[in-house]
């Protein structure tokens, strides 16, 4: 009888693993390669089952960020002042897509909230509102300074103000009510807020800022409790080298750190022994995590080809993707 139970268990396990594999077989991974400023050589590489199935070459000047919403890929192209929108299918991106001219706004990051796309802009110092039915920019929300990361908690938008208008380091995160398109609260979180990540009741904030003569770089992490409005700030100083990327991996918030990624404690300290990745600090250009895998974009000289290394939860490299210059952002689509 024990053998029968073992056989049933084995069959069930194999069936579950096969199902998971089939569910993941249609996943598409998008890699945005920024390209080189002024050269319009930014690109997108599309991977399926660890193989490159599509490349969109020379789509603009500095591919800044990617956002997947339902069956659409939103591509923010900073120095071309464009939002490109592609329909996603299991075989890749449908071309030619839709181009949204942002009128020299310097777009940075985008989030979809209540069926509208909101994106931050450096040159116009605002968050523009894109109607997803008409693809018309129907309004904007002005901010004081240069906004960077933008996230939605389902009720409000949260935006990191990375720099002041004179390009000195800013220090605030703003909370926005989209019913009235107004800032309803400003939080002082420390200099140089970059990327935001929402995990349960906390807004996590990676920070990077510079000395007045730009000879020294300082790093830190902050958090905002959405319920209590309490702000925590941790400065790491100049000796700890961090990038600006935040991600959730294996149930914990991680940030780029010392040539890899490492989990953060609730007190904002870095769990150094939990680091995944062991690259030269100056070569790790970007990182993100999806479905139990960590993607790290590596560049040595900002020229193509560059490489994305995919790690599992043990820190082992399981896949290698060859992409164009300066892989700066990642996105995943599940059918």
C-alpha cells in the first residue's frame, strides 16, 4: 500500500511540475537597453524559454523604463520624448505600435492607475496623465523638482522627487490624490530618492546623492508607513556602494548592493550575507526579480553587446542573455 501512495505522490508531483513548466513556457521577458545618449540606439530584446525571439533596434534615444499592463508594453524613451505602446502576444510584440509624443518633457517612469497611465517628467517637472482609450495626454500634475519613480497603491500615487530644479539633490516623496490630481502630503525622506517599491504597508525608497562638487557619492534607504505616516531614514555613507534598484525577491525587499542584490531589514540595514551576485560594482547597471529569478544587467564600456545574467534563489547563474548597450530595465508578461 505504501508503494501505491508513493506512486500516486510521484505522479502528482510530476504533473504539478509539468503544469508549472507549461504555465511558465509562455512568459516573455523584456529587456530595455538604454543605448548611448544622443545616438538613438536604444532597443528592446524579447526572450521566451531563455531564447531571444525578437529585437526592436534603434527605437529611440535612451530607453528609460518598461511597464507591462495587461497585454500592453509601455516603453518610456527619455531623450526622444516618447511613450511607445506595443501589443503583446505569445510570439512577441506587434509592430509598429503607437507613439505618444510627450512634447520635450523628458519622461522617466510610468505606472497604470485606474485605467490611466501616469508618467513622470524631468524637463516639465510634472506627472502627465495619458488616457488609455484615446491615447491623448489629458492633463498633468505639477511638482516642485524633478520627479523620478512613480508607484500606485491602488488608491493613491506615490512619486519620488529626485532632484531640485537646479539639479541639486531633492529629498521628498509626494502622495497624490488622482480624483483631484493634487498632492495631498509631502514626506521628507532624505536626499536623493530614486526608486519606490510598495510592500504591504511600507513604501521603500532607495536613495543616492552627491557632494556639492560631485566627487563623492552617498547611499541610503528610507521607508514610509502608509498607515502611520512614520518615516524611517538610514544613511550608508560613501563606503557602501549601492545602485538604485529595488525589488521583491523570495518574500523580502532587496536592493542593488556591492555588485549584486541584498535583502533589507525592517530597520533599513542591509543583510550583507544574503547577497546574490558577485560582479564588479561599476559594471552592475541594473537589476530586477520576477518569478524566483534575479536579472542583472552588466556593462563594462556602454557599448553593445552587453549581458544580462539570470540567477536563481541559490545565487547560481542559470541563464545568460546577450543584449544591446546598457541594459537598464526589465519587465515580464504572463499569458
